[in-house]
């Protein structure tokens, strides 16, 4: 019996080991936001690569070359109750129903940085310059200083609390909107430590958590009108910008800051950067239905303290051979990405050749650990044409043809 019990313990340990707490995806970078549809597909908004979709282990991409997406710079994304994808770009709003794209590209929609969907399927958008925007699938409504009681047109973030909308402003504190009145909380009329609020989130208890440009973080209990300010009580991060704050289903608060990633369980603050190169700036954080928390940054990261579950089998396993994928996009305008895999520690070098076979640049030459990497390339100083990238690793060479079209 003792031997059987020991065997069960060993098997249980193996199962746990097979489910890592952290998984990273380098197939996308400059990630701004993520959303999950009803089939648990992941939709990823990127800063220059358009919109990506992850189904199991399979990636697909939507950009201006292969779709009618408004722009390759996607700032934020939301999925409504009908499973329609909504994105905000620097060239307006895009709506994708799985077949067709619809563009809303009026000048007033060019500065939307965050978007949420309420229980009535109404889309609410935070705009830097055009206030709070509402769309009910029929009418667009703008709440600005010249037509409503809103105190500023600069809205940097938005969070929902049932029918309440909580708005973060860049320089004017926070605003509560109850569908009738706008109520402003600023440094002059409340206990907020600074008016420079970058982001806002609401936890399970209804407390509002804010990140600031200069101060670190604050909590607002709006029921009892109690403000709690976190600054030098959190050593090592005081003074750093908070790019994002998020509360997960375990009521853990996640802070993406200038000084790294931190989590707070209402008692202890921990620095918990992913076990991969960590960004010093962050996009949005979101939790899927399996309680995996996804972090957007220079790549895409996912975390679950009990082991990441139900996202496929891409767990950053050690590559078995030297592989270089085709660059994406291709053709491209100025910037492109190319993923490569190396099976052991060693020197990786990358050289750029023109169509005549002349070596015109050394793109990369350094020692790297085994793993999967994404190389971002800028061709600003080169003219349109065909080029070749030659990857060298351990006496093996791989050449990829790339096409620059300006």
C-alpha cells in the first residue's frame, strides 16, 4: 500500500509539472490588448501587426494587406454579446463579424484607447480628446464638456461597476457616471492623491483601484468614502508610472509598472515578473474563463498559479532543431518580424543581403540560450525591393527572401 501511495504522489507531481504556471508567446509582440470569444479563441491587438487570433496552437493574422481592418495599429479590443469583434485603431473603429469588416472612421473616433461592453451590449469608449463615447449599434453619443456635465474630454481608461461607468482621466482625477450625472473626484474635492490617473479597475468588493503617472497606486472605497494611498510603503516601485491595474477572480491586484510586474493580495506585494524577458511597459491584463490571466506587453504572457490550462500545448518547449520561419508580414512596409528557434545555447548571427548578393548589414550577432525568439526588423533606410536574411547557427545556414514595399 505504501508503494502504491508513493506512486500516486509521483504521478501527481508529474501532472503538476506538465502544467507550468507561466507560458509566453513570442509570435506576437508590441501587444496592447486581448479578448476572448465564446469559443475561447484569443483575439490579440498589436501595436503594428494588426489583429491576431489564437485558436489552440494555431495563429492567424488580420492586417491591411489581407483584410479590410482599418489599421495595423490596434490599441484596444472588445467582444460584444453577439460575439462580434470591436477594435479601436489610430484610423478609427473596426467591427468584425467573422466574415466582414465594417469601418467607422470619423475624426472623432481616431483617439479611442479603451473600450468595454456593458450588460446591455452597449459599447463604451474612452477617448483622449473626445470624452466618453457610447454606441448602441444604432446611434453614436458623445459626452463632452460642451454638451454634458463631464469635466474633461481627456479620458484614459474606463471600468464598469454594474450600471456605473468609472473613468480615469490623464490630468483631472476620476469620474463616475451613473447614466444621468457625472461626478468628479479630484485632488481639490476628495482624498485622491493625484489628478494624474492613468488607469482604473474595480475589484470584487466594489473598491476602485487606480494607477498614476507619478504616484504609485490608490484604492477608493466609494461606499464609505475612504481613500487608501500606496506609495513608499511598497519599496522599489514608488514613483514609477503604473501602466495598468487589473483585479482577477482570486481578488489579486496586478500592477504593470515602469519598474516591472507586481501583484498584491491585500496583504503582501510581490514582484512577479514572468520567467521571460519582461517589458517595462504594459498593455491590458485580462482573465479567461479558465482563470488564466493574460498579460500584454512586448510579447504575450499567461499565468495561472495552479498551472495554465486549456490553451493548447504551446508551453515553450525546447526546440528540437534550428528553425527560421518566414517573416511576417511579407511583403511589408518598413517593419517586419521573423521568428526563429534554436535547440541549444550558442551564437546566432543574422546578415542582410541585397538582390545582388552583397552583404549590406549585420542584423544580429550574439550568444543566446535555447528557445524561441522573435526578431523585429526596421527597413527605414532601405529602398523598396527584394532582400535576403541569412541566419547562421552551429554551422547551419538558413536564408529567407523578404520583400520591402514602401
